[in-house]
C-alpha cells in the first residue's frame, strides 16, 4: 500500500516533522520560526546570515494570498 500526500491546501494542522521533511529537498534559503514543544519559547533558525534576505522572506510570506 502506498500513501499519496495531498498537494493542496488543508485546514488541518500538519506535524512539524512532515513539513520539514517535505521542505528539505525543495528549499534554498530557509527561515524556520516556531515554538518549543516543552517551553513554548520562540525558536528561530535560518540558512542565511543575511538579515535582509530573512526579512524579505518573512515579509513576502506575510503578503501571500491565503484565500
């Protein structure tokens, strides 16, 4: 039996492990923002040290058409 991942949008939460695994092969510059499972503290990591690229990625994501 094989499982086919639905490529469209969903209203259900997706586990972080699945999101990260799917992104590994696809992304170049990457910004990860989340909350620690145990403490709830903010977690931030990026593949680039260039603050302008980080801000540009966050800003572009915030203007994405979510409808």
